[in-house]
């Protein structure tokens, strides 16, 4: 079956919620670049600074990875990057995490919220624990953000409810939609992953971004009768853009 293309023409803003620096850089950032070039604001919320993901100490790795993520954001036109201080490797699904994500959704006011695959099995193996917690919390927070009576302390912070129209899951095993991207977006996506220079240097078996990102996008394209595409599983949430 050919995946339908997602129509972002009425979107003004997108919020990507991910566990770690570099999580956006495995295909998603190609769609992000395509969107930012079309004038859509894309914000990133990272729940940890990925401080437990390198050989060097967390004290050194956290700021280094945050800086590499800032460069990766610049490569694809993302201006607003927020990194929370939840602990990397032991991220806990729970109300504090949901509240933090709901707060960010209300602050940003996105038409679409994007997270990444949070299945137990993902990417050809077992998924990482933080990815499961981050994705599940984002699904729930995307609804919490629109409910005035959930996390009422956010109202005290001056944050009125905001219901995003869509939730998108990147890297889903069974995608429902595709975003066609061009060669410029592909190159930007390769650059965005290459920005995680020190992190990738700690992963000697990691495939070269310039080889596997184009291959990933070609595979996505094959599902959508396009040359290159990023695929998503899309869930309508009933926000403003969905009602227009
Ligand atoms: Zn990750």
C-alpha cells in the first residue's frame, strides 16, 4: 500500500519531543528541514542532555552533547532548542515528565507534536528505555496540554490549555503517512547527524551518515511513491488545525 503524503500547509508550528540529543537526526531532521524552509517553526524539546551516552563523564558529556545538538538544530533551521535535566538512561515515565512536556506544548502552541518510536522492539532490535518513557509520556502530555483540569498548576504559571491537532510518531514500525523531502533536505539531515561529532566518535561501528541517511530516505520514499520521504504514524488529536 502506498502511504499518503502528509499535508503541512496549514501548520505554523511543530514541537519535537525526544529523549536525547541526536534522536532527531535519524531521518526526522530531513522532514524538519523541509518544513522550516517552508516557513514552519519547529521547536525541539529534549528531555535529557544524553550525559550517560559517552565514554567521558556525564559532567563533561552533557554540555558537549548539548552544544552538538545546537549545531545540529542550526543545520535544519530549528531556532528553539530546550533541554531538560531529566536523568539520561533512567528517564522515568510519570507525572513530573508528563507535566514538563505538557508545559512545553502550552508554551510552544504547536499544530503537531512529534515523538519517536516507543515500542519495546524498534529499529531492528530492543528499543532503549528512555525512548519508551519519552514517547509514552509525550502521547499522554499531548492530551494533558489541552485539558484545563489536568496539571492545574500550569494555569497558575499563566499557561492556558493548548490542544495540538496531530501527534506524529517518527520511526514507527507501521507508518500511516509520509513527508516527501528533497535532496537539499537530505543533505541537511546528513549534516545534522554529522554535528554529533564527539558522540559518533565514541561509536566506532556507527554507519557513515552520508551513506545511511540517504538510504533511509530512499526506503521511506519507496513506501510513498516518492524519491525520498520520511514516514510517520499519525494520530489526530482534535486541535485547532484539525477543526479548520
Ligand atoms: Zn536516544
